[in-house]
C-alpha cells in the first residue's frame, strides 16, 4: 500500500508554489518515529505563534537556535558525564536537531528556557507594501486625464439651455 503522495502533477501545473510543494513533499517523506524532543506549536493570536519544546536536562549553553531564511533550526548538544556508570538511563541526553519550516515574513522574536521547557516566540510581520491597500478612484480631472470634450457635431446636437429672464 502506498502511503506517500505524488506531487509531480502539481509541480507541472503551478508557478511560484515550488517552496510550498517541496515542504509538502519533505513532510510526506519524513519518518514519523523521530519524536524527540517532544514539542507543541500554539497560535497565540492572529500573527503570533509559540513553539514549546521539552528539553529536560539541557542548559541554555547546550541549545542553539538558528533562523536560516524560512527554516528555524533548534539544536541540542549535551556534554555528558562520561565518568558515571549508569544503572538506568531514563532521561534522554542524546543530541538532537529539530527543523521547523516557517511561512514567509515569520521571524523569531525571542526564546526562553524555564523548568526544562524551551519556549520560542514567533511573529509574522507583513511589510507595508505587501499588505492589502485600498485604491481610491480619482475623478478624471484630478487624475490628470483629459475630460471628454464635445466635438463640433456633438455640440450642435446639444439642445440650448433655457435663458433665465
């Protein structure tokens, strides 16, 4: 049974959507077993988002956040206590790298690490020139366009106005 989608027809019939289609294709190929560290993505309001990652045992110095274009990369590298001989190891200390595809105009506003939870705040800021704007319809004389003038034929066809007495 086939579990992936073939996006080839969409690539052939769309222009300018290649980044979105590539992200969909990459998401369909991604292995679902890569679930560590666990994370939540929340929409705070219309233009703000929050990613919360459970990174128990990692210090701020062990974590790196990088925004490269439209990709947020969260990396964790922990220097372990190699001298210790563990009888049971239930707290993961493996290095990780988690990538998040960000939409256009989304940037990282800040990050904090409290009680083993890494919180990354994201904000979408659409530039003024990309926002919808209302275009006023100007009158012909204001827009610099010549107003239509009557030709001599049209002027003779026009009825004379009554003269006030």
